[in-house]
């Protein structure tokens, strides 16, 4: 089988390495040899010194118009011009393996049906959770159950930053360290503002609930306003804070959000630290399933890509019917507990006042600051906002700093 690769960056190089290194064993399993024929890049000069240079081109037609290339690996990222290349590859009867969450979360359904029309496959395991095999189990195994909840840490960069903040580092130093280790890009917006996690949650939720979801409908909140005192206060209350992606289905409505949220110390996601990702799926019959592993990185991600290549060559066919469109409702419409942090100059009085408003309230304060945090009763965000508005008039409360959702097992 002749393969064309679109993109030769982190993941592309990993795919090249695995296909070169493990070719003999893969060929013996598949009964045919995998041969890379061409690799597309943007800037030839960057690649002149590389071993793979003889395969490299900056002309997409050399892959798209080559009849011998039967499978295209798309690891160049973005939507434009990538979508067009992938669409054309499919129309030319080529199978596609992609790691591109931007494209799959926005256009996955169109590409899947285009592939069906043209009698080819499109596989996208690496688009969620990097090296964690989550898409294939979701399609092949979990889809026979009724999944009702997904919660996960889907972005390694923000998880790394938050883990270091839990160790006592401030946000900017943790971001700088993440950059130095190659875990954060020079512009980290997509990661720290929750947009990357939102794309992955869109893909997972669509597959889990069998609905077409618009990525922009999922509210995303970043991690940039969390500080060390939040971690200290959450710790005193028995929680850690994680960059979470959550969705659940209740009746015909899907509720979803990406936000930093408190997680109980005994929750599986509490131990998902650093750049590691973790995903928990709850299904009516299967109960709980947990997945954890490297959410990004050259070789873990390449492993997922190569797994897809092998599946396609072995003849795996994926069949979906058309998913119905489904509007997302904000998670905040569901009753949940919240962490609230306030500033006070009279801690004792503030605690008394708070316990008049909320029945079942847990509180913590930091001796060295005038911050108090508490965990509310279960209520909707709208109701919480109403209570917090009333609290602003209390003499004991100087300022309401922030509130965050709490992930609880229900
Ligand atoms: N990095 C990870 O750990 C990871 C994990 C999971 C999924 N992914 C996904 O995998 C994909 C690739 O990520 P990456 O980190 O490998 O990206 P990357 O390191 O930035 O590499 C991108 C490659 O694509 C080429 N490219 C970009 N635009 C192009 C264009 N218009 N025409 C031709 N070539 C073009 C670049 O060429 P030049 O080399 O000439 O610049 C480069 O070789 C993305 O969709 C990403 O979301 C990445």
C-alpha cells in the first residue's frame, strides 16, 4: 500500500518513524508492505537536511493526483486548505487517516458521508486524546450502550499548568515552564482558553450521544483567572481543580461545558496530572469506563495514526447513520454544587452570613489572606448568581471573586 502524508511536523515525523521502524512487523501482520510515497510540507527549506527529504514535496497535487497512493495521512492541521485536500483525496478514492480535531469537530460528518459515497474510509483516532485509544472503543464497543455522561481532562497543556499550580507555582511561571518543555505553543490561547478541549468534547459527545453538535455551542471557560489561593482553598475543602470537559444527556437535551472545575480528591481525574489526559465515560449498562494516557506527543499520537492505517488496510468499515442536529444547553442549567471565593474583612461574620443563605455549606479560609471559599448546595448557576447578587450587599463581604463548578458523582 502506497501512502501519502500531508504534513511533516511533530506527528508526521512520528508516523514516518513508526512506519520506518516497525515496517517489517506491520507488513507481516497485514500481508502487504506499507510504503510512504510522498510527504507534503509548506516550506521545503526546513526539511532539506532530513532523511525523509527524497519523499518531500511542497506540491499537494503530487499526492492528490497520484493514482498509486491509496491512503492519505493528514497531519498538517487546520481547516483551510486542509479540508479541501482531504475532500479531494476522498473524491479520488483514497482512504484518509487524520489527527485533526479542528477539522473533524467542524466537518467530520460531511467528510464521513463523502467517504461513504466514494467507497473509502476516514479514521480519526488521534483527533481526541492523542495516544489514548478512545474513538475506536467508542464506535465499536461503547456505542451499543446508552452513554449518559462524559467527563475528562482533554488538554494536556492546561492540565500541566494546573498541576504545577497545585504544586505552588504561579500561572505565568507554569506557562513558561510548559513552553520550555514543548508542552505549550508560543500562542497558547487554544489550550488555555478551552477551545482545544471543546473540539475534542464535540467529537466525543457526537459519537457518544449520536447527535450532530456544533462546536461553538459548547461554552468554554479558560484557566487564566485561577490562582494559587484557589488551589489552597480547594485543597482545604477536599478538592483539586482540573481543566475539565463535561457533557451529559438528559432526555433530549445535551448539556455541556469546558471549564476549570473542582474534582473530589478520590475522583479518578484527580490523579490525572501533568500532560496526561483522562476520560471517564458513564453508560447505562457498562457503568464507568476510564481511559488515561498521553494526550499528545510525537510517538503516542503517531501510534494512534498508524493504528488507524492498519485498521483500514485490514478492512475495518465504520458505519454511522446521519446524526440529528442537537442544540447544546449550558451545563449550568443543571443543579450542581459550586465553589465560591469571596474577599472579606470580617471572616467570622461572613461565614455566619453565608451559612444563612446556603443550608449545606462547607467553608475554608486562608490564615494569611482575607479569602474565604465555600462549596454551595446543589443549585443552578442562575440561582447561584441571584444569591451572589444578594451577598454583595452584606457588610461582611468585600468582593465576590469567582465561582467554579464542582464535578460530583451523582
Ligand atoms: N502535536 C501533537 O502532539 C498532536 C496530538 C494530537 C493531534 N495533533 C494534530 O495533528 C495535526 C498536526 O499537528 P503537529 O503538531 O504535527 O503540527 P506541526 O508540527 O505544526 O506540523 C504541521 C506540518 O504540516 C505542514 N503544513 C502546514 N500547513 C501546510 C500547508 N498549507 N501546506 C503544506 N504543508 C503544510 C507543515 O509544513 P512545514 O514543516 O513546512 O512548516 C508541517 O510539516 C494537527 O491537526 C494537530 O491538532 C497533534
